[in-house]
C-alpha cells in the first residue's frame, strides 16, 4: 500500500523536523523532473554562479513561457538524460548551491498561496506556510539519521537558507505581477507581446538592459540621479531594482521615472491624473 503525502499548515514560529544530506538514499532525487519557476533575482544569482552572461544563461538553462496575463514565466530547463535531472545537480549536491533559486532554498516548505489570495496585506508575521512530507523524501525520517532530524521553526529555516534577500528582491517583482492593472476592467487587461518582451528583457536579461541604459541616449532623456547611475553601473541588484522602476513607468504609467524635458514630464503627470 502506497503512503500518501502529508500536508501540514505552519505559521512562522511553528516547528518541523527536516534534514537533507548526502548520506540519505534519496539524496538528489528531488532535483529530477520538476518544474522550477525562477524569478529575475533567481536568474541574477544563478547566472552569477555559472559565470555566464544573462543572455547565455537564459538560452542554455531556461524555457520562457507566457502566463494568462501575458506575463513572462521562466522555467528551469531539465537535462535530457533518463532522470530529467537539474543541470546543476552533481553527485555531491548542487554545483551552484550558494546561488540556488528561491524554490530550492524553501524546500520542504512553501507559502500557502490560498492564504495570500485571501488577504494580500498580511504582515510577514501572519504569513502561512505549508509543509508536504513525502514518503519518498527521507529527510523527514528519524531512523535515517544518527540523531533526530534538525528541528526548525519556519522563521529559523528561512534565515538558515538565506531567504531574506530573495524575499526582499522578489517583492518588487511580485508587486508588478500582482498589479491592479491586471484586475482592472474585469480582469481582462493583459500584456501584448511587445510589452511582455520588454518586461522579460528588462528584468531577466539584465546584461541587455544595461546595454540599453548605457549605450543609448537613455540618461539624456530621463532625469536619473548621478548616484543612482553610478550604483546601477556597478551593482546588479541595484540594476534589477531600476529595471522594476522602468517597467512600472512603461507598463502602468507610474511616476517612477521623470523626463528631463520638464514640459513633457508635466504633460505625462497631467495624463496620469486624468
């Protein structure tokens, strides 16, 4: 008789037991034949870990799809071997472990999306999570450890796995994907192919976005502080944050950028207020 997966709902301060290590017979098998949707910050970190340009990384390791609202969805491409394994898995574990994506860091817990839909304004202390204990995952099984599996609260697990910077960087992108624009007009608003491509290039292909900024007249047209320009030239996280400002300006006509031509800028402002 096959055992079924067991799901349990957790708050940030509730505890669970879990420990994954090379000594487990199932080590690495959870990295096979899975759909991992990756965020712009995931791509930034993963391509940094591989030493590839953003364009090379996306072409080699991802599949780009379109969601119902015209939003780009980027999925990690599995290899074509018998196990359809992750391209970064090795016998010793993940080859880019320090830069592994958010979904891999969170495992075996994940946010309760139904709870988020009920109330998008919940504070982080009120977040709800789900943990799914799979019989195939021996990280939950006490008899596979010399001592009991490590015991964690969700908050401790997130800290140990370095989730905070991912949550911080992903929040701005989440605000774009959950923007009121998509729920307006009865939920019929969606991005056309041109806008979807612009969002993909700006947020996922940061090397191309950087060329767009620094190899065109962008800073002759837009009034961007010198301090910001210096930061985005040297810091990829700052560059990604700036790409979100650019997208909000273009897709949603928000006041996240200003034109150097004050007359045109005032005209834009007046249109936004109509």
